[in-house]
C-alpha cells in the first residue's frame, strides 16, 4: 500500500559566501527567531540578528581549528536564534572547495556578550579530500540513480524519468568522501510525481545511501473535517478571495486535477493554483461536491499552523520571515498524497482515491506537512536512517500539537495521525499511533540498533512514543474521545509533563541543538539540553525527558 509522501526539495539560497579568512562578511539565509526563556532585559537590549552574526563570524575566525574549519571551506548562515536573555545560536551550512558538505552543518552557541560557549556539529571528523575530481562521471551517476528510482517503484511503469547529479562531500556516513547526490524524478501511470535521492561514491561508484525525496505523511467556511471555521479573506471589488492578509497573504488555489512537470530539478510547468473566490464570503458546503470545501480545510489548516508556531514559539511563518505560503487542492487524479515543497514554498493536497483515503486536507496533515518546511529551515534532518525518523517524528509531533492548539470540537486533539483521512480500504483507524506506534503493524515502539534500517515513517515511532510519554505519561487514558495506552519498553511508569512543555522542549531542541545528522542518542542529548535551558538541570522537566527516553530504550 502506497504511503503519502512530500517532495523534499531544497531551494537555492541566494546568499553571499565567505572564506573563513573573511568570516565577517557571512550573510544571513533565514530570519531571526526569538525564543522566550528566562526573564531578562527588554527586547531593545537584546542582541540583534546582525549582532549575533557578527559575533559568530568573529568566533569562527578565532575558533576555526576547534570547529574543524579550514581555508578550503566556506560557511553560510542558515538560521539565527536569539534568546530572551541574550544568548545567541547561529546555525551554519558548510562547503569544501565549493562543494556542499552533507553533514557539514553546525550551530555556534554564544553568551549574551558574544563570547563563544560551545557548538553542536553534525560531524566532528576532519574534512579533507585528496581530490575533488570524480572517477565516476555525472551521467553514469544519473543512470544509477534512475535505476534506483525504478527499483524502488517495482511493478510501476514510470514515465519522464530524469536524474540530476550534483557533486558533494559526504560527511554523513563515516570518513568524508566525494560523492554524487542525484535527485531522480518521474511520474507514475497516473501522472503523479515519484522521486528518490541517491548518494553514490564518486570514486568507487557504490551506492552510499538512498531515500525518498517525497516526505510522507499519509495521510467562515464549511469544511470537510472541522465543521464551520473562521477564515480571514481579501475583498476585491464585489468578490472575496481566499487569501489571508493577516498571515503573510497565505492563499489557497485550485490545481484543477493537474500535476507538475519537472525535469532535472527544473519545473517546466506546474499545476495551477487558481485563487478561489466567492461572492458572499461564506465558503464551501461541507461536502466534496463543492470544490471550495477542500480549500476551506486547507486554508484553515494553514491558519492554525501559522498561529501555533507564532503564538506558541514566536516563529513568524514557516521560514520565520513573515512570508506566507500557499495551498493547492485537487492535485492530480485520485492522488493519495499531501506534500510540502520548498521549491514553491507551498502545500499541495490530493483528493485521495475514496477507498484508501479521502481528501488529504485534515488539520494534523496540514500541520505535519508544513512542519517539514520548518525542519528544512532549521535542523534540516537528513531524510534517511535515524535522522529521517526524527524528521518524520518532528512533523507528527507538531502536527499533533497544531491539532490540540486549534481546539476544534469537530476534530479534537489526540495522538493519532491522519485519523480523519483514512477510509475503510486502509484497514486501520489512523496512519500512526503515537502512544503505541507498533499498532500500525510496522512502526517501532523501542529503539534498537536496527531502527535506522527501517523506513523513516516506521523508525519515527521511537520519537513519537517518547513524545507521547513525555506529554501524557504511561498508562491508559481517554484523550480527544480516543482510548490511549502509553506503554514503556523498560516496564517503568512515566509521569507526563504536558503537551505544552513537550512542544517547547522539542522546538528548542530542533532549532538550537539538532543538526542534519542527529540520531536518537543525539536527540536525547538535544532535548535534555533544551529542557535544561528552559527549566533547569535536575528540574522535574529535565528528569522527565531522561525518563521518557529511557522508556523507549534510548540511553
């Protein structure tokens, strides 16, 4: 049974690049995120984003050796967090001899006065290659990736298969090596997109890793799933547009059951997003007979996700820059998918096939998919192995918290994923179960050394289980009208600290401490550091984080 996936494409960052010898010229790739911690001086006294970057640039020059940086490497700023007490956290991407370094990202932590405190690095290995000239040609790497895409879709006749290789340095899989990162894309028999990223050793031609490049979540207006919901719209003459000026001009359009045509990473045509309009500002009918009904759910999901991140975490939009995204509904034909795409900064929803899934515009699906966008702008967890499981779990965690935040009586918060979109043909009541992940038949409840070999949608179970236990604790209870039962892997009883504290801890860990290579052991460390920052070392919350990880066999 196919799972619902999201394209994980990374847009080019138009930023200035700087040699370490001129570190002060590093430019910013993302906006300032203010994280409220302990009471401190007023906002006027807090370091600005520019100040934080300047301080970090000086640290890079002074601490280059300690950070493993050399004159052959460049750095660019991906993200900046300035705490209420003035502490600064500047996240960098890295290149080696102008090649992107997978696993080269790191976060520099600074005191309020700009002094260096420490750093979190995706890799601590020295990055130095004898040559950056590949033995394996780009076209050959493309052929291997196209073959890998076909093999991953066995039994399906793929059309318009193309592959675009890029030379990189792989520091994610042991000793840094020269590699081809190839994005292979195509269409299935219905014209829906399929994609796979293949990492190939540029010297030996052996495949290093491969992962789906479409990240999954399977998946006033009258909505399909949320009842009657409020909408902010834009009046234009005698009509109203489904565009929200209060949330960065986020809007929703009709894809007209068409699909994108993208070759070698270049989209020659995209399914439209024809803006929905209405005469009386009352949208939808609550049924699929009206095409605008799905649009109501999509816009509502975007609104609630925006508000959750802004009001709870102080994040102004997916990228933290106040920019609104847009939605496309009615994408493809019977498309069992919903995805966030960085390249268009948009959400796309299929209608489902009516047997396995209905329209994929449910609230927790929207929160899940847009949270992939937040992850891509912060830790950028690699979509493979244990980091990939953490990537998926991050979206499940925040999608769930968005559902709780919305407090919609027609779709109350619970720890089920996608319960509104599944149909009888799916055979289960939800896509995933955070209290007991193994209830879906495939996900892992407990960590083991083999977890990283699972599909990321199943290895995510360990972090989902941790998140449930941290918020709600062990034992049986009814939440959102649904029976839950938080079991533990070590037989211990766990006391929860509430979903709000779970969200605060996970968000800080994601935006301040996690990197592209963070695994489960690293996630334990990152969340403990976050709990220490927020509540203090040895606090009830800190101890609860440790206990919840132990309860899923991490640590």
